[in-house]
C-alpha cells in the first residue's frame, strides 16, 4: 500500500495566534467522512471534531478550535446529514481549550453529557479561569471515563485508554465500525494527545507536570503501535498528513484506510520525545 499518511508539518494550518484566529474563515474546510459512521465536523484545518452516528444518538469527540469557529462545527454537523440536537455525549480527548472550549455551549444547547478523564478534570479546574490561548470556558463534567469497561451505545462499543503525556489525562478511543453496504468492518483508533512540546524538559517545568509522563508516553506509544488499526483518526489535521488527502467526494472514507498509519504516527511521536532526553534514549540504543 502506498504510504499517503505521515506526520506532516504545521505549514498553512490555522494556529492559536490571535492573528490567525481573526481570519479563521480563511482556514475553513468541508465536512468529510472518516469511517462508515464517523465524520470530521470541525470545519477548520487545525483541530478535528469527530461525529459518531451510533444509531441511538450522536457522540461528538472534541468541540472545535475556539468559540469563533463554533459556527463551522454546527454547519458541518448539518452538512453531514445530522441534527446537532441529537448529540447525546461529548467526549473530550483532554482538557486543553482548543479541544474543549465549546463544551459548555453545546451542553447548554443539546443537554449532552460531557465526558473527561478524572486526571484532566483536575487540570481543567486549575485552569478554568484562564484566557487566551487556553480558551477554557468553564464547563461541568457529567461523566468520567471508565478505563476498565467499554461503553456500548448503538452500533459502537468504545474502549477508553488513559495515555498521559500531552496532559496527565489524555484519553484515547478504540472502536470498530461496519459498513453495511460492503459488510466490511474496520478497527478505528484516536490517540487523544500527540503534541510533544509539553513533554520537553522545559515543558515539564513550565506546566508543572510529573517528569515521568514523557517516559510513560514513549512506552505507551510503542505498545499501542502494535495494535492492528485500519483507520487512524487524527485530532489535529497535521497528524498523518490529513489535509492533502481530504477526498473530493466527502463520503469516500476509503482514502483513510491505511493499516500502517497508526503505528507510523505513534512511533514518530515517541522518537520525537526521546530526542528531548538523549542522555537516556541515545544510550539505550548503543
């Protein structure tokens, strides 16, 4: 299989600067299908928001880049053929504002539950009053993930896994999705936080995080990379080089079937963190 997907640069991507956010419409992208019953409805070229149609209501994973782009999210949900009022659960990959900023508004609009890890609820409360660039609009978490027991909702059985590093409570998601037209079933996975800057020595000090988390992240990435995954969902569109591969036909999810992409991106990220600690990892390779 030709490798289309890899960890790409951030060139051309909407960043978190005030200048970039003031022209967010220039970074709008269409809705597109990622798997038989999964759509990226984020509407902009930075942070993905995944809509899962369970057949018994909708699950939304992450809520968009910032309050200014919420209108894109709502529009893309409608364009995917779904009603935002059918959202029953909001899953947050981690507490950072570019993933959680609109959770409160969407909860008040739809009544949907807000899910987060217990570890990141601690971080959320620490930063609940932060302003730019965190964009944390205070919200009330209604449910915590159970890392020991999968959640069953309609056609999906979703397994949660704590993957600390980017934040202490990053949560990853694993489920299977079947295309009724073809009868094929695909293993889907979403790692909740692959940004590595927070795991540098300086980042650990700046954010006051456990210095063991970068090493836990590395270990977890190598372990998770062994899992068979057909469709690797990317929480940021620079991961796996998604932007150049958005299909012309927004319903053609088959372009994202790549059984190597999951391992590629995880190993890439693990090695990136290893470079912050050459005294440990360069010696281990000798």
